[in-house]
C-alpha cells in the first residue's frame, strides 16, 4: 500500500484529518465528532487506518435503545477490517460493527449529484452506507479493493510456497520481514527493530557460529589433493 508509513504514523497520533488530506479529501466529521474521539479505543495496537467517512446505516439488533431508525455512523477502513462506530446521543456508549477483509468480495462506490454511497459486497448480502461525502466514497472503495487484492495475493503466495523445512529458520525470518514490508504490513521502523532483535538474539548468534564453523569443513571437502 502506498504511503503505508504515513498512514501508520497518523493513526498512532490520531490525526484523522491528516489521513484524509493524504487521500486528497476533506475530513467528514458530520454527525460523528464523538465517534472520531472514541476511535482510538476501538483500534488494535497494530491496526492502521487508511480512510474515514460518515454515512447513514440502518440500526441493528445491537444498536442503542435510545436510537431509532437510521443513524449516522463513522465508517473506517483499516488494515484489518471495515469498522463502523455509532455513539449514542444521550450517553457515552458506542455501537460497533466490524467486517473482516477476508469476508469481503468487493467494494463499490456510487456518486450522486451531492452525496455518495458505499456498497460492501459480502457475497450473501450487501452492506450499504448512504449519504456519504461524495469524494470519500471513491477513495474508500479504491483503497479497500487494492488492499484486499494485496492481502489475497499474499495468502495465495504463502499457500503455494513449498513446505520444505529450512536449514536456517532464523534467516527465513529476515526474508519474511522483508516480504511483509514490501506489501506495507510493516513500517520501516518495525522492520529495523525486528531485525535488530533477531541479530542480538542468542539463537541467531548460535546459528551464526554454527554456520561459520561449517565453512572450513566444506572447503576441505571440496579441495583437490595436490600431486
């Protein structure tokens, strides 16, 4: 994902307006100021926000008792899921709905004259978020489909990789870290920290020593005796 490190930094700092600017849209806080303030509490430690908007969704069985009909929800696209938040009008409680990316078939956007809507296709049903800020719906649909495709390609690559036990599992960890960085799943800071911890681990030092001890033996075995 392009600009992954910036998305991660802005998420950590709860700079939702900066994330919107990165996507070339204005932050849409209409009816969701309480939800935006509460958002950090509902994100996992390593979860990164890609885009946000607000829109109208129907109430569900978990909705607040004091809310009726349709409400304005905060719609958040993250590395892990679509996250929906709806703060109660007369209390501090917050409804949440979550759709993991592995359950999403596709995401589409429809732009009207003034507003737009997002459709999240789950195969068996479609979740519709209506009355969204027009510019944000295309951004969320494009980013969601791009990220879901990257995740799918990564899972497919791992599924068809030969399951051969490596002679150097710790060295394999370095390769896995690099692959995760390439798809945007790790920041540069996380990569450097992970590699530093591996290099300083007792297991890696022991493996390095075994490798160095083996080199002279291999050389001797391949040497041709002189006449």
